[in-house]
């Protein structure tokens, strides 16, 4: 995968949505900045050859963080 402007990586510059990689810290930080919290640990996919993944893709499940009033 080749790094693209904006800090993500993709295989095909012309159709980046085909296959895109975003650093884990970037995604988790974006979730936090939007008021979202992970409900469980990240479920890593088998895309990189890892065995026993839930799916091919990595899976993150989040919910809106509880208000701190």
C-alpha cells in the first residue's frame, strides 16, 4: 500500500475506496474527537494473514460517550 496525502494508505490511487488503510491511532483519535467510545477491543481481521479473525476486515464498534454533566 502506498501512502497518500492525508495520512492514509491505498493500493489504487484512482479508486482509494477499493482498499484503504488508516492508522489505528488516527481512527481511535477521530472516534474520541466525535464523542464516541469503543465498546470492546478492536477485532483485527484476517486481511494481513492473521488467523482467527472475526472477518477479513478489522472491526471497531463504538457508541456515543455518556454525557458528563
